[in-house]
C-alpha cells in the first residue's frame, strides 16, 4: 500500500527556503464568481493553455468551486487549478487546467494548489488523480511526476484523445495520465 503523504499545514509549506517569503504572501482558496474574470485573464496570459469563455470560468468558480483553487499573490490572481470528479467516480480527481503567472513561477505553487484542493473535506475519498497531457508538454509532465513522487504513488499514461480521431488533426494527442492509488491527502504534499 502506498505511504500516506508527508503533511504539514499552511499555505507556505512544501516550498524550498529560497521561496519561503514569496510563498507566505500567497493565499490559496476555493474560487468565487468574483474571481472568474481574473482567472480568465490569467489563462489567456498563459499560452498554450486553451481559454474557455468567461461564462465557463464563472461556472467553474461557482459550480465546481470545491474542486478548483485560485491563488492570489499580493492580492492579484497568480495561480489557478481547475478540476472535477468524473461522473460516478468520487475516488478520482480529474485535473483539467493549471495556470501560474510569471511572478509566481518557480515557487511550487501548482503543488500547493493541488494539495489545498485534495485536503478539503469534500475530497476525502480521492485516491487517484487523472489529467491529460500532450507528449510535448514537458512542464506538465514534470509537475505530475512530482505530484506522483510526493504522494509515493504510481503514475501511468496511455493515449486518450487522439490527434486524427478526436481532434481532426488540429491538436496533438492527449495522454490520460493516472496517479494512484494514494492515501488521503490531509494537508501538504
């Protein structure tokens, strides 16, 4: 059985000493409708991420607030993680999108946002994380390998949405990446 994640509390845990001061300025929370416009702008400023409509971001920030996180650095949106539970799979968290502003890069913010989501009471059944990544997205591969390492959990992938079959040749194949099983995340990963 995998080990339970090593845990500490607080928004600044899990960062290295060089980023400790910057991490203390970051506030991570579930989003509200008031965050949606800033989330939309952050995603638009983080190519090659796909932007959604502002309305879709409003729905994420309200209907899916329990499975999303917004991070503010000095009051400005600096990070966003969106996700959901696939229908009928309460033990699985599908991470849809991660966006981090240039000002917050290199601080371990994505890991802290994921931890903050997974440690919420409503995520207590989660034992697997899924996401989709193209082969060329080295930053996402590095992030999810790090998540798997922190959770002491296996990581696997397989082609999922294929370039020719699902994207009419207009988008690279998305690989379904699965991390888990792992023990309940109670605080920090």
